C-alpha cells in the first residue's frame, strides 16, 4: 500500500507512481541491494521503489541523464539503502499490515500518458468483500479532479475534502471492470481500498490499501461516518 498523510518530496517527483511489470535484477529476482540493479536492462524511464513502505521511491524520467548525475545516483542509493533498514509499521501511523514484509527493491516501468502528468486512477472502497464507494480520479497539468459513485454507479457527494469535484461524469466500462475485479479481490477482507490506474484506455492493478492515509484524512460531511 502507498497511502500516507504526507508526501515524500524528492527532486524527480513529489508523487508516487505505482505500476506493474517489474524488471528483474541479474539474479533473476527483485533486488535486495541498490548495487544489484542492472541499469543496462532498464528502459529510458522507470520507477525505483521499496516494497515495504509508503512513498519510498524515485522516479527516473531519463536514464541517461540520471546515470550521468553521480550526485543524484549517490543520493538515491543512500536513501533507498536507508529505507531498506526501516520498519514502516509505525512510520506515520499505526499500520501493522506493513510489518514483517521482507524489504526489496522493485523497478517498474513509468506508465504515464505524458511524462509529467500522473495517469488517471480509480479507488474502490470495499466493505465486507463488497465494493461500496468509488472514486474516479483524473489528473491534469495543474490539478486533480474526481467523481465519486456509490455501489449502483450513481454519483454521490464528493467525500474527499481536498480535491475538486467533477460533476455529471457517467461511469464507463473501465470503472465497471475495476469494480468487478475489486469484488473478487476483496472477498476475504472486512475492509480494503483497491486502487487501479487508467493508462492508454486499459486498466492496471495498483495496490490493495488496508489503512488509507493512515487514518488521518478528513472526509466531507457525513462521509466521515459513512466511510468510518
């Protein structure tokens, strides 16, 4: 899971990217140490991140520029090596679902329609194995807007208090597919928020979040109670 109530600020990006299709290290597995990363096998843009925490990542938009910046490479190595030694369970809340994860480095493709604009996302709130509330999130150059739906795909009041609301946006097949797949993934859990990404009109699984925002977000009006 990635959600925490405060972003990690880094020189390459201030927002986490959570994509699929990990690149394997020369050992045939995800890397345990930064020095195991075989950069020659990587594409021009990618994400380096740890598997056991929130926003422990670096976004590399141009591999050649990155590798030619020795200072930045050293900063990346130092931070990732430090993160690998950390237990995220109490990092910004009480999130014991992180405890006991074997720390690894994962490298993934940077999946964005435009390199500087985050791809659109879908968040599915599931209770007792059933999708109940959905947030369809769209990113633009200078802002983020969303539309929120209930289990019947009817628009409901924006339950996020810090994001612009896009009204009169109908549900589409990608959202409906995300809800259907989430119902299968959530069946064994009392609560989980399942996140998806829209990329080039396809749906990509992102993560299952059991403690969104570490419990520190304030939802609008009655939704503090409804979602609580």
